[in-house]
C-alpha cells in the first residue's frame, strides 16, 4: 500500500486551511491530526487521516 503524504501547501491548495496559524490552532484545539515530522521544519499528514478528520467535522445546515 502506497501512503500519500500531504504537506501544508497541499492542504492549502485543497482549500482545507488558509494559513499556518489556523492549522496550529486546529491541531491544539480542534483535534486536527498532528501529522509526522519529516525534517526539522517539514510536517506532513497522510491523506487518510485528513479525510477522517474532515468527515468528523460538523457541516452547516441550511435552516434559513
């Protein structure tokens, strides 16, 4: 099985997160996966863990 790793720029390009401050806050407070360190300044997440986190998030309902 080939594990696909996503870096910050991949998350940004997919429209998941806009900036690093938000990402850090989500990791600390919203249960976003912490990922793995590939180097001293390089963090990456598996595609599976990102998909699981996205599925666990509530969605807005149209009650207007």
